[in-house]
C-alpha cells in the first residue's frame, strides 16, 4: 500500500493535489471521464444498461479505484454553503409544508413525530444516532448530517456542477444514508472531515460508515484525495471490514442514478 502511495507521488511530481482516485464504476472498466457530473454519469450508465435484464446485479467492490493525474480540488471559487448548495428545500409540489430536514426527521423517527404549532417544524420523535449509538427524543438535539459533507463534495467534484445539481445533492432523499439525523455535538465533531479525520465512536457502525462514504462518492462520481483513499483502505483493514460490507450492487447503483436523473428539476 505504501509502495503504491510513493509511486503515485512520483507520477504526480510529488504534488498530492495533482492526483486523485474515484471508486471504479464497473468491474470491467474505469470511468471514461474524470469527475463527470451525476447527470452525465446517470445517462451513460443507463444507456449502457438500457435493458433491465442486462443488469446482472453483480457486486461492485467499493475498494476498487481508478487513478487520475488531474488536479484534485481544482476550483477557482472558494466554497460557500449558501451560494453553492442553498438551504433546506421545501418542495412546493408535494402538498406539504415540510422542508428536507423535517422529512428526514419524519422518515427516521421510530415513533410518530410531534410538530410545533405551525404544523411544519418537527419538535419530538425518537431517533437512534448511529454515530454515538444513543437515542434522542428532542429534535433540537438533532442535526441532519450530509454523509459526505457539502464542503467535501464541493472540493471533490461538485464545484463543476451547476446550482441545480448541487441543490439536489444537498436535499437528496434517494436513499436513507445520504442524509442522517445525528446528535448535534457529534455532527459538529465530524464537521467536513473525511474518514481520515473522523470516524464515529460507535465501533459497530464503522465498516458501514466507510461503505456509505464510498457509496456516496460512487453514486455522485466524486473524487477521493490520495490521503483520503489511503485512510479508507487502512481503516477497512484495521476494522476487519469484509468484502461483502464494502460492496454495492450494479442494480442499486443504477436505481440511484435513475433517481438523480429523474429529480434534476427539483431545485428550480
């Protein structure tokens, strides 16, 4: 592993920012383009698998990477949450007054939630925080974590997207791990760190945490820095994560890409 790291440094002239990795899209071949937009990838993936029966549901290894010599985080404009991703979205077409935060709290509560007098803001429920492995009942204790933080998404590829794609990413509910309700102070400890700088204290969740990190990167075609990729590999080995835990089916990936393509107009 260390030998590969040194070889990559030599290939990039010793500049770690001039190289990155991506989770490989297919068991057969690497992506054709570096840091494609999720819509581009969705269209290409669905074109290549236009017949439902052509999807074999084979498992993609989340630890199989493609290497790129292009510059990582090669953005011209500094990250700005409000400008680049906006705030929680309220979909005026769904017939409710719930924004994305409220929808995640409703989705993940083990009991029926309670609302403030406005009928829109969730105040109480029952949420199991997978990071701390503790339960919470007050919504004020909970923050909604973007599993791959917005800042990391931006520097690892989202800087190339238009605002609609970034807004969709910030409000994405196509699966149950992209946005998670977690204890506020624990989410603050995570901040915008990759697994290199933060792993949840709940040890039983750590392999799942790594898998979900890589799934988000794969679904959205986001890059991993050299140190991030090395840290993920070392953590997977240290926590004895199995190949099954660190895999993702082609069928599930296709479903995620289809959801992205079908919801690109969510943010008007």
